[in-house]
C-alpha cells in the first residue's frame, strides 16, 4: 500500500510540477526555485522506492536461481524432457537410445531410466532390475552404445567412433 501511495504522489508531482528549465510566470515570483523541503521529500521517496524495487529484484533473482537449479544437472547441462509419445510402447533398448540421442551427451544408467520413465516408458519389476537389464542390453549393443565411464553411456556414433 505504501508503494502505491508513493506512486500516486510521484504521478501527482509529475503532472502538477512542470519545470522545463525556463521559469514560468508563477515561479518567477520565487526566482524559479522549488522549495528545498519538497526536493528533499521527493528524494527520500524516490530512494525508498528504488530500495523497494532492488529488494523485489533480489527476490525475483532468488526465484530464478531456484528454478534454474531444477532444470540443470550437476554439470550445469539442461535436463532434457522427453515427450511421452516418443517412449510409450517402445522396447527398453530403443527408448534408451532415444533418450541418449536427445541428451546429446553421456548419461548414467539411472539417469537414462529416469528420463525414460519421465517420457512415458513403463518400468516393470522395479528400478534395480530395470537398471541391471538396461546395463546388460546396452553392453551387448556396442554398435549403438559406448560405455565412456563407470555406468556412463553415450551413443557410439556421437564422436564419430564405431
């Protein structure tokens, strides 16, 4: 409410105090100079409003950081969201290939499974069993998947290797 009052005061002043650099006939009587106390009051109000806006900007930046942290992984890469229609009804190995191609970077086995689940792939038998099954399947398809670290996979043709 206080901000609204200051805003209205500023609007009133802008509408009613016209100073173009040249003194008007009314202000010639006082030498074209506004009362110093009016300037001081306006300075205080403007500085208070600037402080309020700075605090609001900081709040918005905190919200931005919060949401940004939820859209990036530990390496700062954007987390991909695979659309549901692309993975529903696919075989596990095909869904994993789609996820890795869309990620365009190496992913851990569990990250692949999480993205598959987010994309509509139905995981049956629990995550531990699904992880072991996916790991085994990707190990067997060396022409499609390349292991680049402990539990870390990428598409074999990603860097031109086969």
